[in-house]
C-alpha cells in the first residue's frame, strides 16, 4: 500500500484554520449543522480472544525470511521464494489446507493463492479477504539504517521485525491463524469465504489479483456480501486535527490508466531540418495537455469522509465540513468552492479532486545528428469515477488539437472503483469488530484512497459494490508508518495477537451480515 499519500491526504483537515464562525452562532442559519453530529458507534463490548501467540509469532517471523520481492522489472521474479513460501504456509496451517480448497492463479506466473472455505448455505452471498504475499525490495543504500537484518525475521524488544511484517504478511498470517483456530473448534462458516493472497500487489496486481478477479467473475459470482483488503492501520493522530486513535476505512479508490502518445513522421539529417521536429511536436502536445487539467469536483467518498470525520474536527469549521458532507454532486456551493480552493493548494490533496495527469516517460532520438522518425511519451492518469480511457482520450484530443499524435492504452487499466456504502451493514459490522477488539476509545471513519491496493481489481466490478480497506493492526504512532516500504518495518507482538483476534471475530460477525 502506498502510505505516504494516505497521511498527506488526511492532513487536509489542518489546512483550514481561523474560521470566524462558532458552531453555536451558525447553527440557526444552517439546518445541515443540526444533523452534523457524531456518527461513532457507542457501547460496543470489548472482548479478548486467546490465541497461540508464541506459535503465531514464530510463523510470522519465519514468513519474513522468504524473499517474496516484487521488482519493477518483472523478469526478476524469484519463483523459488514464492514456491517455498507456499509450502511453508501448507506446513504451518494443516487444518486450513485440509479443509479449504487451494488454487494457484496468475498470468503469466501462477503464484497467487485462492482459498475457498465452503459455506454451509450456498444461497448466501460470499465474503472475501484479501492480503498480499509480495514485499517491496530493501534498497542497498538504506541497509545501514536498519536496526536488524530486514529478512532475518527477528523478534526482539516486543516487536516482530522485517520486510513484510507490517505490509502485508501480517495480514496473510493473521487470517490463516484465525481460520486454523476456527477449524480446530469445528466451526464452519454459513457463507462461503474466500482468501486471496496476491503475488504482485506492489507492482499493480495485473498478474495476480486481476487474474483472480477474472476467475471469480467467470465462476458466476453475482455479488460479494463483504470484501476486505489492507489500507491504513489503526493509528493515533493519523488524521491531523484528531489526536485520538483512529481507524480509517477505505471505501473507494481511484483508477489507473497509462496512455502512450506518439508521433510517427519522417526523420532525416540534422543539417536540413524541417521547421517542426517530431520531438517539438510531441513536446508541444504534452505542454497543452498539462495546461488542460481535468476539472475539480468533490468525490462522493470525500463527502462520506467529512460526514464521519467532520463532527470530530474543530468547532469553528463545522459549517465548511457540513457543506462538503451534505453537498450534492453537480452543484458547487460557495462553501464547497472554498473547500476546493484549499484542497487544490497542495498536490496530495489536489489528487483527491480530479483525474490527475502525470507525464512519466519521453523517448526519442539516438544520435546527435539524426532527426528521429518518431517520438513517444507515456502519460499516467489516475481517474475519478466516469473518466474512462475513452473519456480521457477525448479530453486529450480536444486539448492538443493535433491529429498527427496517436494514442494507445498501454496499461492493464482499471477504472475508478465502486464506492462502498459507509452506512451499510458491511461497514457497521467492520466498525463493530474494530471496537470489539480495540475498544470504544477510537474514531472510525470512511475515507477516499488516492493510492490504491489490489482490491481495486475487485472493487471496480459489478460483483463487488462494497469493498472496505483497512489493515487490522494497531500502530503506536504515526512514526511507525515509516516502516511501510521504509526502514525498520515492525509490529508489536501483543498487537499481532489482536490482529488474529480481529479476523477470528469477524468470521463470527459475518454470520449475522
Ligand atoms: Zn501493501
């Protein structure tokens, strides 16, 4: 998961300051404010679940030693690391492997795992839990900052250390530990539960998660009752402006489209150049495109985020948060305009407001005295809902107004996802489970994920209207976030016990969904 964007986008709350109105003075003239009250679930009884923590810690620390690394260069894929990790899972969770059906999927390399835990009632809609087995590499120049060897699986000072301990092998193993416990107790779910463990989340999931989503779609699943994937862990102060412990639940993700723009003309000798070179023509087209930014609008998931988070934020800006929360798509009030103006001031929060345009590659020319016969550029877009590749191409065509430029979709593109229902039973069940495990002294809120994880391959399809993303682990503070893709990745042993308890409990809670 790309966590940097997560923290930064949450920081929008801090951008508003020095509002002049108090909640009391404006309430009379703004009826929305009367309904703008805390949406936090109250009075959930906290429970504690006994787990075999020593055994579980041994298994997770051993898991870290398998170098299931996703490199950007896909030919650099360690099949042996994945195969031996799969074998290790089989040895570690014998009951799961006796009871659940295990399949390998992935194209061209079948190293993603799909487990099917057959439910007692085939008429019930299934549920799916997603986590990924791959990890990001450890750059050589960061090695000296690690306090432990990143792939040693060290356990010390009350932490499990190493690459993947936080992102995301802890979730793979917490799910399997909980399932193993349940099966030993003779428990079987009523609805079928799938586990999907991806092989290439860190490079977009085109080989793994996308393929598994295709397989499940081909099997005729009409609708999942509940899908869960990683995103933000529970962290105090993750949403600036709120010091309390907070669980952010991702309810929507942006899409991903990469287009290659090209010009194919005639080359020639540099001693007799035409007035316009291919490089010049393409560069001008890119400049025009960057000047034609997609318009700003407030994503429905951002409205949901402020509906839940707004009442917990500063009193003076309540009218502003309420305006965003209760605003209507297609209309922009003055308050919403103010929100958009503030949000568009920095690139991270601006990314929440529109389909972004990022020119990432530009290729032309091989020699100083040869005019290249062609030039190509790659532009990466992160679309808002409705901005399909076709819509984006029409936008480009209009912006550059040059028929000499051709366009080609070179990505395993995914559209902006469905927006999960933040007032629906799946969200409520998730919030209840979070409170059962971590107590009521925390804020739970939906949020809009600008980065994205593998569940986008499910969430963009009709069968998955409600996908919720949250990493079920408690971090002590925002400082621990640096472990995601960074140095000294680690989790607290005691908190890992709660992760396992979380999945154990959510399997039960799914029964009443
Ligand atoms: Zn991840």
